[in-house]
């Protein structure tokens, strides 16, 4: 039985069509479990024969009546009986296969079913790039006349793409769960594959080929499963190109800055903060000085979505910032002092929120296990009144791969039992408390704040909050902690701290980088008493604490960890982490916990390839690491010579190839004409998202920031925008 799926979006709702060609059922239309159902073609166009109504939402009754016209009976059949064990939801089934030609065009991601037989002549036509296909290949086989790739045995799947311009194409099977061989064959004039252009065999399912494509020529991609089938993911995209992400929903340019970039594991979804109103429902006062909202751009679907909203869809009534995103792009965490995102938010502080893009539900993560909100202890004797903004340190926040765990820093007290010492705040002259972001009375004498921020992990499944800026015996740190980062599985949390009691030998008097293991015994149960450990990772060549400050002070991006917890990337101004660090600048380092060694990533050096006219010239910040620890992206000053005039660029370091490549490059290959900042990496390391003030990274970038923001961007000619760049991965 040949089974495949194609996904598209109607009325803003994802619809997945599954064709079961040999089963007597011509077409299955699977609908998401949502109260807003999209329109389908008229019943006569698809020849509906029966409908699966299992678990349909109440609003679906009218939809069913409209489509069927009361003529066909509803049949109770579970979705899994028809489309397999994917737990997808309600399904509509319909008859003739030729009805597929009448359906709306596929979007750039398709979902096939179980591929029992897939031949070259029926290769799937890729409509455009970027493109992703997901399927299972347990039943796929190989025709005798098929060309032989780097794997002569195993079932095959074929895709066909006609290049719309001269470009470098990268195809991969990253995300597959079985061995794959990926080959590319240019088609000859008769539509047959010519000699193989490239092939890659990878036992873990991460095969990749790169081919230089010519405008108008067609290329065939053959995926072979030499050791049996499984879950297959096929990606096709152009590499070496940059796309602008921060655009309005109608495709127009913005008139305000966008920044604060976070990218999903597969590189498809990007969360960012923007001061511009990108969608009509964003009704914030754009005359305010600081009024950003959080948006999510789906690069495959080509959509933009406002996510700093309440569960009812109401936009936040104050600014939002520092987004983080789960591996699949479903959950987006962010910070905001808004009071209308969840009921009962009265503390007036920047809390941490998580928005579920599937259920549209928003919850607050910065609360105690009891659900109580945090608060600010007020100290000092007020003697002088003042009105204005009093800024606490902005929280940092990251999310685990599945969105279950949220790690964040917070000044708030009361998030765990016995924690009643927060930052020094201000008190009113009558003893009343005041809000951190609103009017306040500031005392001229306040008690010192020696223990301010902590790092917490919120489990959204069990609704528990745990402090993790603690020693191995569970004692809370005696200093300020920040820059939280959690690994995809939620086991490891890295952070920076000025505490002196987290490990026994921390006597350097500087902020250090720590790693907290929530599951030392590896039994899968986190935060058990006696089964946690905290280690100091910013160590010098002699094994002692570094002789300088490490890890930064606030935002995510100063400390990041590979998925297995082995590699840690961080920034530091310490001169003794490696030999010959003599630039007296903040640098980016990579710590290998398995070998106990530290590598200077941002060492002054000349770049590679077309960028050999530039050298890394110090002042490196905002490092992020790929899931396997091979790639580190960061921003740093570059110049034609050490100490010369230059720009801040976004760079990617390859740990295996020992090379640095620049991704903030003009559309014509020229140097960017503005500074670039705050990169983030996909899990595989070859999709890079970042923000930039440059106006020549893409064609037709002509936006000019409005009001006072324009004068705040001297490092570039236009607004700060968000971009994504795709690079080819070295196979070494």
C-alpha cells in the first residue's frame, strides 16, 4: 500500500492530507483538534464517502453537516486505525485519488505515510525551498533498474527539484532515526538520472549532500535505507544565502527594531522581539520608548505570529523580551512585566511566561510550586522620593527540547520554600510596597544585596519549581546568579554566578561558570536529594578558578551547553584560561568536560575563503553551541588588520575543522555595512539566526526606524532586523 501525506495551511490552520492509494480509500484529510476549522473543497470535488468523527470538537458538527449535506452517515473510527500511531487527531476520509489535483497547493513541508513502494518515476516534486518531508520507510523497496548510490542495498525514496536560480543546494536526512544514504543525480535531457553528483552514507541518519545547481535544471535526490526502514526526515535548502525574518505579516518592511533571537532545533521556527507591530492584532502604543512584543516566524509556512498574548489572545499590556523556544518550536518562553497575560499577576515585576502555540495557552513559569507569585522584599529607610523606572536585572530564560522544563534567573523571593531574601528594592514613605516598573519611592540608604538572583527550573508537567543555583549538597548560592541555560533533555543547567560556596575551591572573587547536574545517578528522576552535583567549569590552565569574570550577567547566550552536557561555550575576560591569551578583551571559550581542557574560540586569526581579508579582532560575546558541540556561533569585532576599523560580525567556529566562517555577509558577498549581534544555532549547527543593523544582507532592505529609535542605531544605516543564514556543514 502506498501511503503519503501533504500538508498545507488553510485559514491559518494546518491541514494534513494523507493519500492511501492502494487501500480502497483515495484520500484522508486529517484535521487538527481545534475549534476553528478551515474550509475544504466542496463535497462534490473530493467525493467524500465517509467521515471519521472520533474526538471532533463541538464546533465540528456544523462543519460536518455543511460538507456532507446530511447525505452521508458519520462513522466512528479512531484516527490511529487509519493513519498509524501518530496520535494526530480527527480524520476525514474521501474517495477518488484524482481529487488530490483539486486540493490547494502543498506548502513547504509534507508528511508522507508508510512508503511501501516509491519509484523514481513517481518522485515527489519539491515545490520550493526550504523544504522538509517527514515519512516512515519500513515498507519502501528498490526497483532493479534504479541507479546505485553509495549504498547498493535497501529501499529507496525519491524527490525531484527544479532549480529556480543558480544556487548551492544542501540536502540532508538530519532527524532520521536509522541509517541513510543520500545521493543526488542531475537529470539528463530525457528525464533520467545522469551520473551521480554526490552521495553520503551516515549510520546515525544524518546524511548530507551539497550540489551546485543551475537555473532550470532538475535534480533527483535518492534516499536509501540500507539497514531497514524507520522515521525519515528529508530537508532541502539553499546554502550560503541570508533571509530576512522580521517582516510584517503582509510581507512589508518594519519601521522599528527587532532583536532577541531564538531558533528551534530544526531551524524552521524563529522567535524574536520586535518594537514594530508585525500583525494587525498587535495594538501596543508604538509611541512608547520600549514596547516590544514577541513574535514567531515559521520559515517553512512563511507565517508570522504574535505570541506575547494571554490564553484569550489578548496582547500583553507591557513590553516583552528575551524569547526562548523549544526544540520543535511549539513552546515559546519570554519575560514581561505585563499584568494581563495570566490571572492574578499583581507583583509588577518581569515574570517568565510560556506560550503553547498549539493550544494557544499562556502560563506563568516564575511562580512557586504552590502557584504563588514571587515578590520583592523591601529594605532601607526611605528619606527621599523619586518617580521613574527602577530596573532590576532582566531575567534570562531557556526551554528544554520538549518544552517541559523552563530554566530562568529571577530576583524574586518566595519561589521556593525558605527563600525570603531577594534584591534590595524600594519602599514607600508610608511603608507600602511599590512596583519595580512603576512609580516608586527610592530610599537614599538601603541594605546591601549580597544574595540577589537565583536560577530556577519550572517543570510545567508537575507544576513544581526548583532552585538549581545550589551546591552539590543543596545549599543555595551566597551570591548573584544569571545566564541560565538548560539542555534539551532538561538534565543539565549551566549558569554564571558570583557565589563563593557552590564548590569548595572557589576563591577567585570573580563570577564563574557552573554546571548543575540534576540527575547524577542517571535514573531519569531529576532533583532527588543526594543525586545532584554542581561543578565549576571556568577553570584556568592549572585547574583552579579563572583569574577573571566569566559567563556574563543577564541574557541567554553567555553560557550554553551541548546536548549531552560535555561541551560548554562561554564568554570570559580571564587571561589564564588558555596560553597566550594576550588581547585583554572578552573572549569566547569552549570547555570540554570529558578531557578537562579549554579552547579559545575567538582567538585573533584570519578568516577563511572569501573572508580572508578580515581578522577576528576581539570583544567577543553571545556564544551559542550546536547540539553535538561541534559548532560555536558568536559575535565579535572584525577588521582588515588587528586594531583597525571594522564591524561587529556574526561568526561560526568549527571545532573539528578549526576554522571560523562569517555569516553576516552582504547579499553580493561584500562586507556587511552595519553591526550584527546575538546569534542562535539550530541543533545541527548549520542554520544561524541573528540580528543586524546592516542594510545590505538582503536585497531591497530599505526600512528606516521611526522616532527616537533611528538615532539609537549609529552602527548601521537602517533598522535592526532579524535574519537567518544557512551554511553547509563540513563532513569531517
